[in-house]
């Protein structure tokens, strides 16, 4: 899997491609330097249109899996583990609902990027006044820091469990993942995608083995996917449910996806965009179904191992690691759990680096070296870990991890509402404007997210 420049004579260079009548109506002049992630824009050759469907599809596979990383990062683990231990299989319905919402929203993000040639951050900067754009940028940076916080904790805990490295040292070690991103980006974007997919495979295999060992009752698992009113009426359950949504549907993933779909060298005319949309949507849908399996697997293993065995208070990753092997009667269960956690944390740091670059360049038109950007955001994430560990010890980071996912959920409306606005606007999307039914569904999803966030704020302030 290698990144190659476009074949001579296949398509014109990015700044020479003919503009479609559906192109974004810019408020600023946009040349080659205005492309999202310009160093990899249109850098991956796609199979010709007369190639077989599998070969054609595989040339578009990659961005969806990079987005899926955010749907199974360490933040998901904390909320899924706590939900399974406390409430059994009940919150599986929330995982399924949030995953379906994610499939829709990521398809909209890919549509925006492919049709307009602008990522979500650039689109916001073009459309909104500067003051509004700065607010949106600030909220997105908060979301990235919250996500980074989860990655720091997850990676540090995994290093502690596997190699007995102290939590603080593990958090500091995780700050140097920028070197990994730089190395892979220099090799080519396809290498970065292959690395991501490889680690996702490791996570899936680890949890597949653990589900077999847990042997959960099939009927109870299936009933857990049916929505229940108690999810909303029980404040404790609702708090975790909103944390699951925040951990699953991540705002910075919408910015990321709208950018990286443009790495493919598809034709920038209407027919080329239509074809790219079909394959990109299929790519993200398949990848997010893998994310659904992994998130559900974490909760199922937690419910089977802890909910009915007197360990309903398990809420932290270290406790789950310590108890899994003896409870399941499988010596390797805890090790597999920690290996999957390390893979998830490493994967998330890679995509978080890209998302941070896209947001900063898109909103502020400001570009700084990747390593500097990564060390700044990772430093901001390490500080809370240091403070909480000093005040409450290692066990305090579990609550901090849950809190970071609620913060992520609170940032969602600031990304979802502009996205739905843009893809519903015919003046910007032309013939690729989403149909009425999808528009209604998209606004319904945005409304659900807003409603859940308002309820969370009310319950928090009233407590």
C-alpha cells in the first residue's frame, strides 16, 4: 500500500482542475495552498472506472477506518466498562443508537469534503463571521484536548499494566507520538492508513477472544439492543449514556473525515464526485460497523464478567484488568485487554494529530510543525492527569476519563449543527444537496444531541 502521485494524463493538477458548477462559493481566493492537508491532497491514485468493483472499492478504503479509530478510543472503554458493570446489557441500545448516528454524520462529513473541496473547518471559516468561527474553533480545540486527555490516560494505563511503568511517566512517553505520525506521513498516507487498520485488527481480535471466553447469554445481549425508557429517567444511567454518545460521536472526527476523503485522486467533476461519494460512504459505514462490534464487545465483556458477579462497582480500567482473568477463568484475558487498550490509545493519538492540524489550518489559516502542535496539545492533556494523580492518586484518573467524554458530548452541537446546515444548503452543494428525508433525519439527530446535552447540564446544575 503506497502513496503515489497521480498518473500523468489522468487528471489535472489540483489547482488546474476544472471547477464544477457545484463548487463551494468561496469568500476568499483559494489556490493550491488552500487545500485541506495540502501535503497529501489528491496524492492517492484510485483504480480506473473500468476496474472491478472490489479493486475500485479498495482504492477508497482507509479514511473510514481512520475515522473509526475515534469511535473506539480509550474514552469509550471507560464509559462502556462502567455501563456494563453497573447496568448489564441495557446500554447496548445507546451504543447502537450512537453508532447509527455516527454513520449518518460521517457520511455527511465525507459529502461536504468531496463535493465542496473544503473541510468542515474551512467551510465554517468561509460561511460564518470571524467571531463565530473563533468560537467554533475554540470549542473544537476543547474537544480535541478532552479526546487527548482520554488518549493520554488510556496509553499511560496500558503501559502501566503491561510494563509496570508509573502512570505519570507513561503519560509523558505518550507525548512523543508525534514522531510516529511524522514518520508515517513522510512515508505516504497509505502507510498511515495501513498502520491504523493493522492496530484496529489487533483490537478486534483481542475482544473477539474475550467474548468467547465470557460466553454471555445471547438472549440478554439481544434484549440489550432494545431501547428502554430507564436510560433517560435514571440520572446515573443517563450520565453514562451521554458519555457513551460523547465517546462515540466525536466532533473532531467530522472535521477529520471531511478532509482526508480528499486524499483520493478522483475526478473533480460531478460524475467523479458522485462515484467518490458512493465509495467513501461505503468505506466509512463498514469501518463504523467494526467500531460498533468493538464498543459492544467492551460492554458485553464487562456486563458478563462484572455485573452479575458482585463487581458492579468496577468503573476503572485498572480494576477491569485485575479482575478479568480470574473472573473469566482465562489467564490471557487481562493481557489481551491491556494490549487492545495500548493499540487503541496509539491509534487515537495518530488521528488526533491530524484532526488538530486540520482544525488549526482550517479555522485560523495557521500552520505550525506537526511535532510542535502535538506536543502543545499533549502537554495540555498531561497537566490534568498530573494534577488529578497528585490529588487523588491513580484511581482518580478513571473519573477524569468519564468526565472527558461528557465534555466531548457537550462540544458535539458546535460541529453537528454547522455540518447539517452546509449539506442542506443547495447554494453550496448544488445537485449533491441531501434529499428531504435525509435532511429531516439529520436535523432529528442534531436535535437529539442538543436535547441530551441540555438535560445533562440541567441535571448537573440541579444536583
